[in-house]
């Protein structure tokens, strides 16, 4: 199985300030079809996960543009340009390049 | 709008099986793949498998050692996830979701399965 890791474990952020989350895989996530199936999901307390970003950098419908994704190969980043109160959640990266699909351990974003 | 309604919470004894349902609406059911993901308390999500709702083809995570079976009823736009030989480690919230180009764009609300003697 592809191992996904994330850093930091927790990220206390001041409202209006940026936040950045790193996600790494132990092997390349480039699929033989040329796509990189790396997604970012947000999970608020007591809620199911919600898709934010897919294929590294594509924002899903309705996701605010303060969320952005970047990276390639084995290293990926989720950035929130200005954290708002509603962004308090755990963020997971997920790879869907190779079965079984696997998730990172999560990064908790909360307000200082 | 795309929506999933999952069946209610279950409490099972070790060794038993559980079947969770996921009723879809708001899109053409047979044009999509539906996946199951579970999440144990305080843990990262874990992918279990998926089914092509059109042709019924399935793909499972080998980490479940053949204990999981996913089926669908196209007349009811419903997908089912059957997990057998339950242990306490199977206590988790089970989520279904729609897959499009390998991204899960819509998720069900989750079904809590508790395994306890």
C-alpha cells in the first residue's frame, strides 16, 4: 500500500493568516494515464469528509478560492490563504493512483 | 442535488456480519462508481472498495481479506456493503460516496457500526 504522511500534526492559526499543510507519499502518485490522483479533503467535527481539491490543484465546485493545492510526484501542499473560523477542521490528503486508495493521518487546523 | 441516505446505526456481536445500505438520488445512478470508506474513532479514513453501479464490477481492498462484499440494486438506486466476521476493530463510521475520475465528490452522512460483546 502507498503510505501517505502529513505535516504538521496540528496547526494553530490566527484568523486571517495563512496555513500550509504538507503531504508526502512513499512512491510517485503519477498514474500510467499521466494523471496524479491526489485529493485534499476537509472534515469538520461530526461531519463526513468533504472534497476540496482533486488531481493536485483543481478546486471542487463551491470551494472558496482561498484553498489551493500544488505539488508533483511525491510531495504536495494544501494552502489556505486566509484562515476563517469555518476552516477549523481536520484536513486529509488521499491518493487514488493505486489500489487500495490511502489517506494521510490528517492535520488539525484550529484557531489560536 | 446529489444525495446519499445511509441506513441507521448498528450494534453487532463479534463474529457477526453487518449490511449497510446507501440510497442515491439526484444523479444517474448507473453512470457512476460508488465507494465505501470507513473511519474508526480518531483514525484516518480507510478505503474499503467500490462498485461500478452500471455493470456491477467491484474492486476491494485486500486489507479486508475477503470479508467485504459490495452489491447494488439498480431499481432502488441503492448500494450495499456487507462486512463479515466482525471484531471490535471494525467499530467505525462507514461512509458511501460517489466517485468521478477517482475523486469522491459527494459523501453520505455515515453509519456507525459498533462491535461489542
